[in-house]
C-alpha cells in the first residue's frame, strides 16, 4: 500500500492501481446503481454534461463506424455518443448488470439503438481491432490494473483508432485543490450516505479520485502502451480528457 492510499473503510473497495478490488467494486456499484447518476452530479458539481460533450466530440472526430464505451455505467456517455452520431454503432460495456439495465431503459426511452453488453474491461470479449474508437468516462480509475486495461484498449482498437478517457484527476496543489479535497473527503461522503445509505461507496469514490494518477502520469502510461497522447484539463482541472491515437 502506498502512502497515498488509506486503508479501506468498511464496505469500501481499495483505491488505486494494482489492487485486488474488482469484486468489491462490482458489488459496490450494483448497490448504488439506482443513485449512480445523482452521484456523478454530486462529484462533478453538475457540470459533467459539458465534459461529456467535449469528450464525445473527440471520440467522434474521425467518424468511427464502430465505437466501444467501456465501463459505461448507466450509459450516459454512450447515449451522448449515439445522440451525436446516429450512424455510429455504439456498444456499451460494463461488468455490473444492474447498471446496464438502467442504461438500457434510458436508451430505449430515447429510442436509441445501443448494444449494452456485460464484459470485464481487463479482458474485453471482443476480437483484436474491432473498433475505430473506444471511450471510458469516469470509470478508468476503478480498474484493478491500469496497464492491463490500456493494453486491452489497444488490442481491440483498429490501427489509426482513437482512445478517449474522461476522468477526475486528483486535485492540483493550491487553494482550489484544497477546497476540492475538503469537498471530496468531508462533504460528499456525508451527502452520499444520506442519499443512498451506503457510506462506504461514497467514501471510496472521492478517495479513488485522490489516488488516481495525475494527468501527466496517465499520459505516460498511455504512451508506454503505444498511444500517441495529448490531454487537456476542464473546469480548472476538475476533469481531464486524454486522447490516445493508435498509430
């Protein structure tokens, strides 16, 4: 355990990379699935929709025929992608069936043809070079092994394909970062516990942000996998978009 990773609280998965947490994360998200969309609004202070629009523009820039949204959760990003590009075949993958069920209902209500499929991001059930674009919005930090996840992304992308990761980086040093750390650690868990009754989940999610690699380190991990990488910060660094090209 690194100095940046506190011991797991009761009912809280471990945070950070190279952690044996997949089963705990799966159970946690199954438990909070009905409140997951509200959680995203709380984590993002309500501006996550604009971040998804920016990330979707990157993912669709090359007009992919097939796109895979990994760790889709309740499908918000997959819905954004399909709405913006109806001609693109969008496959939405997650390993939590309860989340996928909510996503399917949301897509059906909007009359959007999105394939929701159960799958493990560290062992994707797709052949090599299956997709021209791959996205992962607010789910990558929950992976048990970042390098393995990136290797799977590389494997299923076609040559010339594009990877887009939208995530919460850890708050940068300074007053604003200190304010976000206070919000994440002191306010959000209390609100989440009141809303959902699952204090462990709403403690894990902020801690997973604080334990996540900073944008430059994530870019290096992507580059080590083989991607040509660029990234940009959104909303004063609350979120970040990383774009990787498979050359």
